C-alpha cells in the first residue's frame, strides 16, 4: 500500500529534474567597461609595514626580546572583572603582542584564552603596553612576544603537594 505514493513521488521528482536539465541557460548581456591598462603600473611591492612584519609563529634566533615597561600599570587597569569574580571565573589569557621598532604595541593575537570575560578585559588594555625594542645585531626589529595574564581568586592559591614519607 505504501509503495504507490513512494513511486509517484519518485516519478514526479525525476520528471521535474529532467525538465530542469533541458532548459537552456539564459544569456545576460552585462556591459563591460574597457580600462586603459597603460595608466596602471603593475607592482609586486607591498607597503613597508606589511613586508617587514614577522610571522606570528616565527622564532628569531639571537634576538633580545622586548621587555614590558608598564606591565604593573596595565595589570592594575585590567584588574579582576567584577562579573568574573562574582561568578568564580578563573583562568589564564596569553596574548602574543607584536612590538614595533620603537617599542610600541602594534597588534596582538590571543594564544590562550580562558573565559571570554577575562579575554575581553585583557584585550581592552593591551594597546597601552610599552616595551623596550627587540634588538638583533645592535638593530631594533619587530618582534612577537608572549604576555601571560593570570586570573586567580585569593582563596584558590595552588599549593604544592607534599611527598609522603615512607615508613619502613
């Protein structure tokens, strides 16, 4: 009894798909604009601030890493978000910051994120960081540096486990 509606459905579907395949595609006339190519000079160069930027995962051998100059001030600005404290949210946010040749923040990537509330609080204040410039062979360079921010409530300080003494 169930075979008839199913066969009817398959028959209708196959007729519909055959009619769709036999329709000829419609041609649309799209006006094209001719551009004088001699007016545009091709270039393979990128802007200087893009070409000298190191890869976010690059390891630069022999470079002195930049050191944060105002980390305590930025940590005070970040504080512990009240919403996170009230909800007992803890965690760590690690930001990878690109420091320019003058020691200024250029941009960042979050490498490790805890809760989004913690991440947003850190990201809001990252551009305020100032650094010593990274140096390689006596010359300032662009450099990615990891900056960790740990959020831990005071009652939950991790303690080292004591080793049990064996009694013989």
